[in-house]
C-alpha cells in the first residue's frame, strides 16, 4: 500500500465550529506532515511529526492543533478559524525525518472553506 | 533562508514543441524534487534528484540537477496536451523540510 488517504475531501465550516481533518498511511513511514496550500501558491509546511512526536511547528496559529495518535494516523484539529484559513490542506508521509531526508508522499488533500 | 525560484511562472506552448523550466535555489542542498499538480488535485511526485549531475527521464520529461550552480531543469520534449499542469520544484532544507518554488503553470495548446 503506497497511499496516503485524507478525509474528508471537502469541508465547509463556520468560524465558531470545531472540526478535524484526518490523514492515514500504511507504508510504515515514521514521519508525517501537514501542509497548507492557497490557490495558485506552493504548499507551505505547517507541522512535522517524527516518531509520533511533534518535531517542527512552523509558527502556526494555535487555532490549528495537530495530533498524532499512532504512527499511521495524523489529525489536524480546527477551532475558531478565519476565512483566510480557507485552503487545500495536504498531508504527507516519509520514511523518516530526523537527520536526513526522504521522499514525501502526498495525500489527495482536504479542501477547506471557512464561512 | 533558503529561496527557490522557478521560471517561467507561466508557460504556454504548442504541442510538439520543446521547452525547459528552470529552478534556482539559494543555499546548498543535494536533494531536489519535481512535482506535478493538476487543478484541485494533490501533488504527484515526478523526479527525485539526489546528487550533482543526476539526470532522470520519464516519457517526455527529463530532469537534471547541478548542485554547484544550484540549478535544476525540467525539460519537456514534444509537448502534448496531457502535460498541461502546474509543476513545482522543491528543495530540501534539512530533515525533510521542503521549500517549494512558486510553480510553473504549463498550458499545452493543440
């Protein structure tokens, strides 16, 4: 299985809602990533988990809260978002992260709209 | 701070023609990636270039890496409509922290 899956595919939420994005991989990868991509722009790294521990937070606002319950799952909890947070949220995984680099495999993304 | 510059940002070309997309980066890195993205879709990995002088080819696309010049190229040979997409290069900072170029939006016209 060489696939990263993400649910839901589309999400519309109000600014007072709480929702979660889910990402799953079964490739035995030990590093998982969240990226945010605005229209016509490149992906921007948000968080990196390595061996289920948060290793990188790229100064992301606290209304985004990542969670890695186990080595196969990565969640992104959303609360009190702003309309400018509307974007495509991409999850990726790689074999490892610390010390050297491995190719990242991207999921299909969740299209988030904040109203 | 690592900067990655792609050019051109927009490329409109006719079917059957050849063209090259350039990716320059500002600091030392020996690992560079090329991705393709169709509208509304995720990133599809095209090439992983791991060392100076690396050249990889897949179909009508060929990518190369010159780490001394801090330059990678993506060459398109005899373009077809199916190649229309946005192409990103991405450079490794450290520990799998990718910095992406702005992307090249390619349109191949019949």
